């Protein structure tokens, strides 16, 4: 399906300038989601370690 470009309104900035502004602001949201996901995985690992492995004691 081919989309036809929407004509710009008078006085509105061109779309490519809006895109450039958005891209220049950086990937803050993506980094936040990645950081939260990493923190969750690390927390699950620590819980698993302290609840499962430490109570079993040293393997001989």
C-alpha cells in the first residue's frame, strides 16, 4: 500500500525538520527500558542465588 504524503499546513515546519529534532533528542526512552529490564533480570538472579543456591550449602 502506497501512502501519499500529507500536504503541510501553512506556517508549519517541514516534516524532515521535525524528524531531525526528535532524533537529536536521543534514545532516552529506549535506554530507560533497557536499564529497567537489566535491573529486573539482575534482581531475579540475586533472588534465585540467595533463595536456591545458598541454602543448599557448599557442594563437595
